[in-house]
C-alpha cells in the first residue's frame, strides 16, 4: 500500500505485522524538489530577497578584508589553527 510519496507501508492482514520502508530520505526529497524547480516559478519577492542576501554577504566579505584583527584570522586559516576548535 502506498501511503506518501516518501515511504511505502507494507502490512500482513493475517498477523497485523507492519513494516515501513523509507524510500526517500529528506535530503533526497529536497534534491528532487530543487531539481524540478524552475526559476520562472519563483515569486518576484523571493528572487529579490535572494539577490539582496547574496549582495549583503559579498559586501560583508569585502568589508571584512580590512577589519581590525583580520590578519590574525588569515594567519590561523593559513596554518590550520591548533585543531581543538
């Protein structure tokens, strides 16, 4: 018997034994959703919000290149830190 698209339910009518088989986990469902998603299907507000978030992230990264203490972070990144983070 097919319950939902992401799992199958099998049952024995005689003894009442039930087994749930997960066919797709949440990651598989997400990948399938994204794969089938079309840019034209996205609301304009979503596209605009995504653009703002990406631009804000890029601006923060650029601004951070001259922030106080950045040389320490770059040094840690180059040398791998101490391994106990």
